């Protein structure tokens, strides 16, 4: 049995994982989605990481899963907590000392967005429906309206202070229909920053809402890999 700790992206709402948690639990694992104060300008990456670290406690059987902006929080958590695996899901992968605000220009993300929009025939002007909700079921979109919250700028200005990634298996899972971080862009960033290949899954940027079953199946497959590797 593993303990899946799930970090949300911008806004910090644990609700983002609400379709994933019960599926992991039905498979016999523990799962905790951490709610972060994304709208609080007095909080930043350090505060987010502290909440995740408290949730982990003394546990060492952790599979840490980070969505989008949650990749920056994950880097700080990895520096202080023990875990068995780290999984990025359509995530921003930071370099040591980088701010999330600088990440966009450093990686060329906006240029990649525009190129993908031109290629695939949707608007290059960002709007939530086109870039985040295009593959999320209508009933989930309607329910999610009550859980939306703004993301404070403080999280984008605080340097992500960590030295290196942990010496554990790291998986980079990418929604092949992600319009916000197009798959080719994520593939390039993964290779440049971590020298790793990506795994693809059907779904857009909010894959935990649009394809929770597919996401959970992949997370469970990762956990089985760990079980096979574990010494007798």
C-alpha cells in the first residue's frame, strides 16, 4: 500500500483531485489531496510546502504527485521529506532558485502555446474554456465553479530554493491534449531540465478532471513498479 499525496496547481484547491482520490482508495491505497491557500498574498511556495510536509508527517511510503504550478511546491517538499516516487502531471518543472514568474520566459512556454494553437486551429488568446476546460465534462465544469479561487502573485515571485531532485524514481506524465502546456513543449522541458522522457496520457491540462480513470491507472502502474523493485 502506498500513500499518494496530491499537490494541486494554481489556486491550490484540493477539489481538483476529487475524482482521483476515491479511485486510489478503492485500489487499496491512501490518498490525500492537500488544500493550499492559493489566494492568500501572504503565503508563497514556502508556506505551500510546509502544509504538504505536515500532511506527510513521518511517513516514508509517499508517492508525491504534483499538478502544474504544484511542481514548484514539490521541489521544496522533496528537499525536506522522504518519499518513494515523484510524479509530475502537466507540471512546471523548476530549476534551483528559479521563480515561477521567470519560468514562462525561461522555458518559452507562451511561444509554444501560440505555435500549438496556430497548428491545431484554436484561438491563441488565452481563455479558461479553450485552454483548461475543453475536455472536462460539463457537469464537472459546473460543479467546479464553486471551487475556483485566484492565485496570489506571491507564489510567482518567491525563488524555489532547492539544491537537487531526490534520488528516487521520477515520472513525468503529460496530457497529450494539453493546450496550456503542449505535449511537445513538455517533452522538451523534461529532457532539458531533467534528462527524462515523458509518459503520455489522454487528457488536457486538467487531466484529473477529464480523465481520472486513465490518470489513476497510470499512477497505480507506477506504484506496481516500485513494489517490484522493493527488496525482499
